[in-house]
C-alpha cells in the first residue's frame, strides 16, 4: 500500500496576488493547522512548467486546448495530474479543513472520497446528482478535494477519461458553461472513471465531508462575488478550443439548438415547481369538489398560452419601437447622475446642450470609422465648450481582450467627470464601455452593469451576430478580471 504524503496542493491560475485577502488568510490558517505538511501553490506559469516537466509536450498541449476562460477546467486537469504524480491533498483555495489533516486521513488510506449530504432533508439536498450518475444513490464523488497516494490507479483512470473527453470534446455532447465543465473535466468525468476500478480496503468513502471537518467554502458569499470563482457557469463559449470546422458547427448549435435545450430545462424545472406548489395548495385546502374535466383544463391552458404569446409579442414590439425611437433621438441616457452619460454620435448642438445641462467635462469617442465631418464638428464643439475629447477607437464587431478592457477601466478612472461615452449609434461599443465603467470604476453590481448591454439601449446580444462581440467581451471581463 502506498502512503499519502504530507503535501497540500492548491491552485489559482490567475496567481496568488489576484486572490482576495480573505482567501489568502484562509490558506494561511490551513498551513498553520498542518505545520508538518509541505505547502505548494501553483499559478498558470507554474502549472505550465510542471506539466511540461512531468508529463511532456503532448499533455501540455492538451492542457492548453482548454479554453483559458475556463480556469476551473484547467485546474481540474492539473489537480488530477499533480495528485497522481506526487500524491497528497488537493483543496480548492476557497475550501478549508477545521481539523488537522492527520486526524482526517486514516493511516491505512490510499484514496479518500467524499459525497455530498444530498438526500432529502440533507444540507446539500440534490447537490451532485446527475443523470449520468443515476446508478449511484449519492451521486458524484467530490473533486474540490482530492486525497490520494502517488501513482493511484484510480487517478490514472481519471486522467485517461478526462484527456479523452478533451480530445473528443463537442459542445453538443458535453455542453458549455457549468454543464460543460462538470461533464468534460469535473465531477461527472471524475466519478465515472473512479467507479471503473473496484475499490480495495484502502479506499475510504465518507458519506458527508462535514463529519471529518472539511468545508467546501470557508469564506462568505461577498468574498466569492469578488473572487468570481464560479462565474464560468454563465459562459456560452466552448470549454475546449475547437477546429474551424467544429467551431462553425458549434455556432449553428448555439443559435438553433442550445436555446431550445435551455427552454426545455426551464419549462421542466418551472413545471415541477408549479406542480409541487399546486399539490401543497390542494392538500392544505382539502378540496372536495371534483376537478375540471380534461376539456376544461385543455381550454384553460390554451387560453393561458395565447395570452403569454401575445404578451411576449407585445414586449418585443415595444422594445423594438423604443430602440428605434432612441436611435432617432440621439440615444442619450444618464447612467450615473453628475458622473456618467452615454449617447449616439453627438453633433455640435447636442454637445452644447450636454455641456450646459450636464456640465460634461470629457467626451470618450469610441468610433473607429474614418474621421470625417462628424469628427471635425465634434472636436470643434468640444474645444468651444472646454471639453476634453479622448479618442479610443473600437470595432463593434470584434471582441476586446480582458487586458484591453482593464486598460479602458484604468483610463476612465483618470478622466475628468462628468464623462460622456459615445460611438455611432450609442448601443454596442458604448454599452460595453459603460458596463466596464460601472463594474470597474463605479463598483456597481454585475447585473446593473450588464444592463448597459440590453435592448433598451438598442443592443441585442444574439450569438453569431457581429454585435454579440460586445456582450461576450463584457462577460469575459466580468469573469476573468479581478475588478
């Protein structure tokens, strides 16, 4: 039997300095509680060097095929590799153990596995239960903690399974966002692989991680919001980089199939909730009268469906009319009173009005089109009214990098305010930069910032359309930036 070495491994691809103070303090507590354990922390450069040294170029290339937006998926693969090669204890950086690890890990253990407390009445009700693992009554084995001896055959099987899924990844098969990670590199793949090899007496399975002192999350939700650890759940990009041909198929799937899959899931979930509520209501009232006949119920559902359809059509029509009206009238909006405003391309009259009414001190021009009369008129009017004109050309059909978005945020912090942001129509580029301002400069909620990219301002975030690049740029910034 191989012993589990006294080594703690933790990963955060963005680096130690990007971790919130509270999480850094949590890791220090973990180290202080286990003074006999060696502690190793890995960021992205350290991971790349380690994989190349221990597994070679082929494995490194496979790791790098994982979309960098999905840092969680990259961390998944690395944790399996490092525990297989070196053994020890892997814990997510947000996780903790309130007891010394020597008290948690039995002396005769070479692999330790944990379930969620996910049965009815449990603290993790339904967590970790997946249709792919339907034959397991307690669902997935957790892999936010991985505790094993080096060269574990179970971890070797996990590595084989995960690398196979990466090589053969298709969004339609394994999914995107949260589902994509769970299936490709996460607990679904982990559990399926573990189950293939019969357990020996040295494999210890614990029904609930809390019973030994493990904590899935050792910090409160406000820290996690700044950490943005689980924001990959909202991504709609592939988990693994696709070939040009497969990417074209993915775009068709995303546009024509994925929305209906989401709609089906939402309908099933909402129907389940509605049925449970109705059942409780009928039970509480102890209704004695006979229910309506089938025909009556069908008619009621049809009438409800028609009303909902008319309501949706009316909302879409009003949104379209509003967006059209805004385009005709300059699309000017106050974002933060006395601080931030947004608009379409202003003419000399507009600038004079904005200067007088809102005391604009800086105009941030985002247009990348060839400068013509529109620019000369804007520059002259800005000079007349003592307004600083700053040019930052962006394309409305090309995504910007997280670094570029951070550069924009730093620039906007230095500009005199009130600030007016504009592009041509004031809908797409303006929406993106306004959202970045609210997120990084004004420090508002993600939802408030994201609303700057909405049909209300004329932006329609529809995949495979050019202007979707603005929406996807903000989502990437929201997830990957420390702001």
